[in-house]
C-alpha cells in the first residue's frame, strides 16, 4: 500500500484511526479534513497522521464521502450536473443507522469537514422532527430526568409548539 | 415554573449540573465494553454544542418541543446563546404575528417554513399599546409606556395642501418614508403619497406620489421611480378583498406579509 507513493505522481497521506487502522488517501481527499490541512501544507504529515477520535469504521465512511466529493468537483462536469450528483450521493450516504449518523456528525465536527457536518446535522434534525418526544428519547438513548410535575410544566410552557 | 410569565426566562442554572463533560470517545477505547456502554453511548458522544447545532436545523416549534426531552435538552433550548444561534440560521424565516383580540394579550403566530399557525398567549402586559416584532421564533415587544433607550427622530414637514398624514412610516437604509393620503378633490389619480426624509444626511424631504390601481401588489422604489415587482393574482385578490378593503402589511428580511382584516387569509410573498 505504502509503495504507491513512488508509483504515482499524486501525493498521498496516511491517516491512522483510533483503533490503529491506517488509511491511504490522496491529497485532494486529505485537504478536506480541515483539522489536518495545516499539517499537510506545512509538510508535517509524515509518517502518518493519528486521528484519535475516529474509529476505522467511521473514518472509512468519511474518506468515502470526501473522495466522492473531491472526484465530482474535479471531474470537469458542469456545475449543475455535479451538484445533482452530489445531492444524490449525499442522500444515499445519509441512509445509515442513526448511531452511525451521530458518530459521523461528531467525526465531521472533530475533523472539521463543514459540508459533512452540516449534512449530518440536517439529517439528524429531520429524524427528530418527525418523532414524538418519547421516540426522540429512544433514538438518542436519553433518559427522561424530569419529574412528573416538571415534565407537565415544560410541556405547558411549550404547549403552543405541540399544536 | 407554574405561573411563569415569560417563555424564555427560565432559570437554566437549575439544570446545569447534569451536563457533565466527559471525553466523548472514552468508551470507544475498550471494544469489549461497547455493548455495555451502548445504553448511554449516544448521549455521551453528543456534547452540548453539537446537539445545539443539530437542534438549530429544526423548525422553531420542533426546537421547543425538543426542550421537553430531558433537562439537558431543555437547558440547551432555553439558553440565550442557542436562541441567538437559532435565529441567525438561514433555515428560519421571519414569523408573522397578529393579535386576535384588542383586550387580551393573545394572538396567532405564523411560521412560513412549515406553513403553520400557532396560538400564543403572551405574558400579561399592563399597557394600552405595543409594537410587536416576531422573527425566526423570537418575539420582541416594545411597549409605549415602558419604552426608553431609543433615539427618536422627529422630522418636521411643511404642510402639504390637500394631503393629510397617515399613521404609517418606515425607516429603511437611513431614509424615513412617511405615508400621506389625499384629502380628495384632486381626482382619484393620486390618492397616496410618500414623504421621504433622509435621516443620516438630514436632507430636505421630497414628496413622491403614486397612483395605485385596485389590486394588491408589491412595488419597489428605485430612486424616485416605482417599479412593480409583483401583483397579487386576480383569483387570490377576489377572495381576499371582498370582506374588507383595509390590509395590514409588514416585511422582514425577504418576506412580505399581507393580511386582510376582514378575512382569515394571510398572503406571503418572498422577495427573490
């Protein structure tokens, strides 16, 4: 894997996930991770960059996302076609388990990938929107720590929003 | 919290103590404990600022509904900081608010994103007149009696024969526009006029006249030329205008709301 550095003219970087898996990515993909951009530009990205907050499962997805976005944007297609293509890709990409979504959101925040962060936030919000309070608690595994009286009070406080 | 008079002013300090900051990824180090940790896992990887960003993508009513999930969420939704963040998001649009009673502080708010009306009971205000500004889910009320701390500009105009002052004015880009009405006699061509007064340069005012047709439309003023942007389609106008010929209109950001006093209809026009 690492020998491809010599074979291709493109610069590649090695990213190491929390659980020790090393991913090889091209520069066009790596620079989308704002958190390591400075390292790359300052040529301090050797031998590999450790990403302590991201598991290999999530990092693989993040790289897939960045790769597709890098390829589409440099593909020479017209802007509107590229836009459409990215939209379709994003929609399919977001079609994952809720826990994965939350981890992706968190990873995108840590790695500072703005478009992925916004995409995951919007997707999670749309999941919250269509659910009842009880379903949201279940989805986020949040315990209802209101007492009966307290919950009644907050529901009364925001009663207009439930109509 | 019973008998609380304001929506937002809840003491969030009571709820602060449960937002323990944990390393969000602590549990991930140990693969074997992942199943055990699963029950609290999700809440752990979602620090307040992330949750705030996710909630900010919701329509306004859903944001407040989310405040009923648990104490931590309630604290986030009620905090001043997140309320500010919520309202600057491009996903939100200004709301329209109308009173439904002249005596009681009750009214309806309209969210143009969800196209939904919400009945809202305002906190009791002991004053006879108030001005309401409702935008992106936040409500500002300025009450005449209590008003202080603002700059008042008084522009004095010469009397214009044949015209009387209306009670509508607006300040836009440093220019005050003041609506005047013809007192009749001059035919029906020019029934409305505008007095312009530049507040920043204190330039002498100028008078603009406009003959309006019997339709509801939106015009923009380019210098001194009126330019029609849109006109309410005849079909809508018929249903709209037949109850009453007095309309209230207001605009914020890129929305213009037109409401007929006599009919239960609200027209929304989005500029651009």
